[in-house]
C-alpha cells in the first residue's frame, strides 16, 4: 500500500536511527517499528482489581440507616 503521512520529528528520528543501524530502507524501518508497537500493545497485562474482605458489609438500601451505622446515632 502506498500512502502519504506526516511524521512527528521524534518518530522520523526513530525511523532514521533504525534505518542507519540496520542498513535498511525507510519503508522497512517504518514497518518494523509499527509491528513492534502493535505487538507491544498485546503483551501488556490486563488490569486486575484486588479486593479485600473488610468485614461486615453495610446495606445501603436505607440511606438513613447506613449513615447511622457509619456515624452513630448521635450524628444528626
């Protein structure tokens, strides 16, 4: 596929650096960097929320009772 893109200066520098280090063409350098970015995206570990048992739970169906449970009966 042939297309025209505008590269940021830091991206162009990375392409040029890779091109010189490996003595490859610009298209090959761009393809390698894009592939590396795509594969890195899939290697990230998924976020997992850790939970802990905090003891007695609070029933929030009645807000007034929940506030009394949390703050005590004299909080009002």
